[in-house]
C-alpha cells in the first residue's frame, strides 16, 4: 500500500508539473504582477508554459522510450538522464524567449530562468552523481515563493509551509520507492530551494 501511495505522490508531484503548478499558484495571489495581466495574456502564458515545459518534453521522452533510448519514464539509470535534461533545458529557454513578446512583469521571467538554471545544475551534477530531480522540483517551487515572500511582494508564509509539507511527502515517496538515497533527496531539495529563492529574491 505504501509503495502505491509513494508512486502516486511521485506522479502527482512530478518535476515536469512544477512550472504549471507554480504558474497556477501565482495566478491565485493578490499581487500587482497578477492583477495587471489581462485574462487573455494569462491564457496565452498558461498555454505557453504547459506546452513548453510539460507537453513537448513529455512527447520527446515518449519518443525516447519508444526507441529504447531510455528504459522507463522514471529514467532510473543516471546515464539515461543527461540528454532529456539538456532538451528540457532548451524548452525552458524557448519559453523565456517566447515570453518576451508578451511584455510580462519581471517576476514571471525569474521563475522560468530559475527553472532553466536548476535543470542545468541537475545536468551537471548528474554527470557525476544521481541527484533527486523530484526534490529539486519541489524545492524550486518552495524556494520561488519563499523568495517572493522575502521581497514582500506577497505574503506567502502559509503557502511556503504547505509546500514544505509537500516536499516532505516527495522525500518520503522517493525513499520509499528506493529510487534515491537520503543524501540525494536532501541535496536536491537544498539545491532547488537555494537557487530559486536566490534568483527570485535578489535579481
């Protein structure tokens, strides 16, 4: 039973879903950079983020699985991860480039740049050591809203606390499924929080 719950958590809180979750959470905030966006721009931005950070990477990974380049969608072997990471990073940069035509407040760009930076860091670390990308993803969204809270752009204290609880669930799931060691999970979360919070709070 615990294995099934851990697997469900891993899919619901998959790192590929983090940009979409982050954008939806941003749209719920009572902040100037949300309120000044017309609904049409929100829909365009949402479609862009979902397409470039979720659907297109998923299609690419599906093609790799079909051709036998990766053994499973979870990519349990460290050597399987480098190419998908690199391509996903390119999709993030493409998202940033296309967002430039929308004239958005800077906060939106910081989240995308932060996500791209985390993918690059994960790619580099993955060359030597298998780090938990799930932990990086949930750590990144937690760090992003912690950064907003630090800037006092929004009061996201309760949201950050909720994300920390979800981070604990992700850690439990990855350890329960024996996909990572505790060090790989803790390091991933620490990298995600530190990098994203630093970019959002200080840039």
